[in-house]
């Protein structure tokens, strides 16, 4: 029954895969207001400048932009307000320990609807150096060229 859960992607942070080595991912819920959910259903969310901060034993996402709902009038919230993430205490402690000791950072990867709930995938990640990024680009180019040559040989 769990395998047939519908997921609708709202926004994705593609830059995170370019800038960081992703080690471990977690799924978190988000505490939202009704007009924010309606705005997200319209796909009006951006993760580009967002980051995760753990403060007082709770996880928060900051800098995530959710455009105001067009019919929301006085109920609209600040588009870049701090939003609480819903994680288990054990997960929060694990994230906090990794950030404090091992030089990791917590980055948001994607935000989506799972059934009727808004979920956020976050990851423990280490930053890439410039030469790591160049190596990754060179490797992708090489794989693309090899696949292109292979397709041409088959024809």
C-alpha cells in the first residue's frame, strides 16, 4: 500500500547537487499556513537561497520563498518567513551532531506533496571545492559523449 503513494514535485534545488556531496537524506514535514499550501499547489515556491538551521532542539528552514496566494488577502504570510520542520528528536540530534563535529551542512533538496502533506527532503552534505565541481562536469561530459558514440555505433 505504501508503494503507490502519489508524489507531486513542487520545487527542486538542483544547485545543491552541484555545490555539495550529498551523504544522507531525510524526509521532513513543514509547518505551514493554509494560504501557503494553496500557493504551493500552484507551484509558487523557490528553494534556491534556502538553508536549514537547528535552533533550540528544533529544525527550521529559512530563506524558502513561498509567493503570496493571489486570493489570500489578510491571511497571507511573509514570503520568506522562518518555517518549522517536523522531524523526530532523534533525527534532529543526529543532524546537530554532524553539523557541530564533522563539518557537514544541512541543505534542502526538494519539496513535494505526498498525499495531501507537504514534505521536504533535506540532506547532510559536505561542500565541494572548485576542482571537485570541475571533475564532476568533466565526468558528465565524458559519459554523455560515450553514450552518444554508443548510440551512433548501434545505428
